[in-house]
């Protein structure tokens, strides 16, 4: 398990989170990453790794390592166990701020992928560039670790030639955001590992917007206070349809769950901890043309710490046996 958490009754500054997940697809020129969260109050180091896989010895194509106590940010790569020459003062923007991030404060890392290099910025200010040292097509995994209090945004987007999503926000108000750079296809699945804490009577919602609108293709609302999960969507007037609430409440407060959302040709399919939970029929024609990823929003002082989001192909458009990917004992590399 990659999520580590102290008792929910302790101050949240003591929490240490590690995020690791497999990307929707390898990065391409024109893609961009926006990664947001907050470091711990006593943070010494914050690392962002773009890897070939989750394996311990996987090649690291880009490591961005923030050293708060030294006021520098190291960029490097590691292939076959051998680290290259680190870059610290090389290729900095002439207006780069020596210390763009502060311990205990929110961070936003922005990376634009060009034809031959990564352009790296922090909190909306360009910082440096870093030339590719390996093939972009080999990058599959993102890891965020060291002194991380929480991560609430891991968006993989397309900026050019045509932006996707069409409108791209900073997602400070969401508990988690996960945009994708290309159109979903039947058979795709997202595997989410997270732990709910805070108010044991709170709620969280996972939802998929349609394009740049506020129309929801799926509204998956877990209500700890009522011990039900509501599935719904909104129409063109943004009014909710009839709720679906069948099934036992599958979540346990302060315990990690593993949830799979698979996209078949006709339905959202949802499994939790190795068991099928429900399905929700698409209400919009050509549904795949309008989906850009998912958001998570928490209510009533519930918190949800997301440790993993893995994008996978289940092996068939019908997503047969997709629930196996939500088995807590299954490791996805």
C-alpha cells in the first residue's frame, strides 16, 4: 500500500502521502501536466518522478527534486540504475525565482512537453527546461513522494494543436482532479485507491463532466451519514435525474478502498475492493466524445486522500472481469 496515514484524530500536518499511478498514455509533444498539492510544514524534500513503470528499478526519465533547505531544484534521469549528470543551475529561465516553493504551502508543478524537452514551471511561473534523455514513449508512471501532505490534482492534458479539455482550470477547489489528454475508448478503466477521514458523517462525490459544461455524465455520491451511494447524472438544463441507490454501502471510514470505474460501450461499471458494485447507463449519445476525466469533491468536512490512480485497458470493450483490477491485493505495474 502506497498510502501512509497516522490516526485521523491527529493534526493533518503529520500526514505523509505518496501518490503513484499509471498515466492515461505516454506523454507526447503538446501534452502538459499540472500537479498540485501541499507539502508538510517541516518539508525538506519534494520529488516528482516520471518513470517507465512502478517497478523499484524502473528507469526514471525525469526527476524533479525540490530541496527546500538548499534553495535548489535538481533535475536528473536514471537509466539501468545509473544516474546522469544532475542539473541545478543549468537551463534556468533568466527570471526564475531561486525558491519558488515553500514548506507547508500549496504547490503547483506545470510541465509542458515540447519536441525535444520539458518546460518546467512552478505556481504559474516558468522555471527551467530539461532536454529528453530517453524516449517519451517509455514513460508510463508518475510518482509524487517525500514530504507530501496531500495531492489534489494530477491532470494530464493536451495544450496543442487542439486543447483537451477545451477549458483547463487550476483545480484548487476540488479534492482531486484527473484530466486526460485524449478521448476515452470502450474498455478503459480507472483504478482509484483512497482513504476517507475527517468527519465520519461527511460525503464525497466522484463525477465526470461533459466537455467544458457543468453537465454531469456520472454523479457518484457516497454518503456516510445515510450509508448509501447515490448514482445520478444531469440533463441539458443541469437538473438531476432519478437517483439510483441500490446496493449495500461499501465504504468504511478511515480505511483505504480500491475502486474501479470501467467504461463499457453502454455503461459506467463500478467495482470496489474486488467486487462489482453497480453500473450506470450512459444518458448522452456518443458519450465518449464528451468525457475528459474525473473530479472528486468532498462535503461536510470529510477528506479523501487519493494515493493511486491507474489508467488501464481491461482487454475488451465490454470490460469483462474488470472488477479484478479493484482487488486490494493486486499490484498494477
